[in-house]
C-alpha cells in the first residue's frame, strides 16, 4: 500500500487503473495493487456454496425489503437492508447452509424454500436473527415464521409502533443452471403507530434489496 502525495487525475482519486486501485481514507489518497485471484477460488465447492448462500440472502432481503425499511435504522451512510444483513449474516448463513448444498448439487431453490429454512433455524435459535433494530425501540427477534405484525416498544415511555407485514413484490426462484425465474405477487403493507393514540402511516416500498 502506498500513500499518494500527488496524482495527476485528482488529489482525492478513487477507482482502478491498470491494476492499481486508488482509494481515500481520512482525506488521504492511497494506492494498492488489485489481486489476481485464481479461478479455483471461485469454482471450489465451498466457493459455490458461499455464492449460493449470497443469492438466497438476496432473495430473502428483496422479499422482506418493505418491512426491513420500517424496522431497521441504518448505520452511517448505509441502508436498512445493509444493517439487517450486518446484524444477521451469521445466522442467515447457518440457516441456509444445508439448502445451499442442495442448490450446488443441482436442486432449484424457491423463496418458499429459503423462508422455510430461515424459519426452521429461527425456531431452534430464537435470538439469532433480528427482524427489528430501530433507534429508540427494543430489538425484536425472529422466533419462527416471519410474523404478520411486528410490534416495536419504545426503550423509554409508552410509544409503540405496529408494523403490519404483507409483503408486496415478486416470488423468485434461482434455478440449478444459474438462471432466475420471477413471478409477481400482489399484497399491501402498512404501518401504524401510537403514543397514547393511533395513526396510520403511508406504505414503504422499494424495488431492490439495497434499501
């Protein structure tokens, strides 16, 4: 890693040129060589399983994105879905491990399969996967199937938020040949909150798992 005191394309340059990646940390530009990874790194059984788990986690995030946007407070410049994954990546990986092996062996995997695997794991490990981590409210864990409502209780006072879960989006299948099949679903999602009363908020929606 080298510190760059002067660089022709700009003092705070980022990006990759001719195998050299430039990045900025603390206002200082650094450069490092981009590693050339052998093909075996991506084609080993373990690598294929990691890739399968990543695909299934993306399916899960997209399916629950409307809810996650309402129940997670992002950290820094991140998104609610990034925060969800950061807090739950170990639990999700463990939950999907066996299913990933089936996928690598040639079995198609649907979102129903993914949700069932996560629900089964959450039943046995009820403090492993958080479905709510909103600033000012107590955390909520998944203890079985994804609930129809998520109740957020304030850490102080009597404020309560009730998230009504009705996912709206698509049903996705990742096929054994690597292709993806998507079919539409149609539901609604809404949020209500109260602090000595009640009110109804607008729907939250999003087309991708980025939040």
